[in-house]
C-alpha cells in the first residue's frame, strides 16, 4: 500500500474540501434556523390547540438533516486538518511545490517553480518527491506498507 497515492488524492481534493466546508457551514446555519422555527410553530400550535403533527414531522426531518450535516462537516474538517498538519513541516519552497504539483495541478508547474525559486528542472522534480514524502509521513506516518 503506497500512502503517497493517498496523500496525492488528499491534496488534489484540498480546494473542493475548502469549498465544501463553507457550503456545509452555511447549510448548518440554515438548518439550525429551520429547527428553531419549527419548534416555535409547534409551541404556537400547542397554545392555540391546533394539530402540530405536520410540524413535528418537519422538525424530526430537520433534526436528521442536522445530524447528517454535522457528520459531513466533521469529515471535511478532519481532512482539512490532515492537510494543514502535513503542510506545517514543509518549508515555503516545499509548500509551493506541493501546491503547484498536487493542489493546483498547474500544467507548467515545473517552469513556474524553476523561475520562481531559481532551480534546475531535475532539482525541482527531486524536491517535489521529497516534499511529498515529508507530507505523507507527517499525515500517515509511513510511506509504504
């Protein structure tokens, strides 16, 4: 099992995870407001003596959606924390390598890094592999089993 492949996949999903984090947080806020509104309507129905079963069903569905949303948020947060922890051991140069090759997947990543850091092509590729190894070890503890 090559954990570098897992690391590459995790890094490739970084931008979508960041986007998902914002979307899920927004969805969570909407569901929280909906839960409060359902609860208030159910209380009003009780006071007025109206049938509140429709709102109880909606309330239960909202609670289930909230649980699902919280679970999805925890998964996204865990993945983002992994990326964050993996990047903390890297230098600025290594972070730029990881971002260019694995996160942003630039077509001209080699030329971009060569020009920006004044490195030779072979050095960039060697450093990219080393940076990925450091990232993988810091996230998964091993490179290969």
